[in-house]
C-alpha cells in the first residue's frame, strides 16, 4: 500500500470516528437535559409541602433575592415596604418562578 493510500484510509477512518463522536455527544446532551429536567421536578416535589399541610395563602419575596418567605417570617416586614416586593399565592408558584424557601421560616 502506498503512502497516499494509507493516508486516505486513515483520513476515512478519522472522519468515521468523528461522525460517531458527534452522534454520541448529541445523545449525551439530550440525556443530560432529560436528567436535569427530572432532577428539577424531583426537587420541586420534595420541597413542596404536603397537600392539606401548612400551605400559606401568600408567600413573599424580593425581585433582588431568590428566597421566598412565610408571612410570619422575620424578614417580611422589610419586604412589605420594598418596591421590589413579589407575592406568590402558593409554594409551588414560588418554586416554579425559581425561588427557594427561606431557611429561617421554613417556607
């Protein structure tokens, strides 16, 4: 086999390997996205209070922070006077908006 033929064969093999890697990477990306979505759903379910539990009528948060609070939380008085106040009508609504429960009040 000539040197040119050997280089052509190696080039052909490298292209085949490259295409296979592109397919594998695309598949892994799809699997990773699916796993991230399932994890987010699991975290939302785990952190939501039980039905009929201690769900509040309203939760408070600030546009500037990513935590939400129960009405009786020590941080709420400051929030109520803030122009950045956000109100959520349920725990789920706050979680779906990307907010996390306050560690102090256990929202």
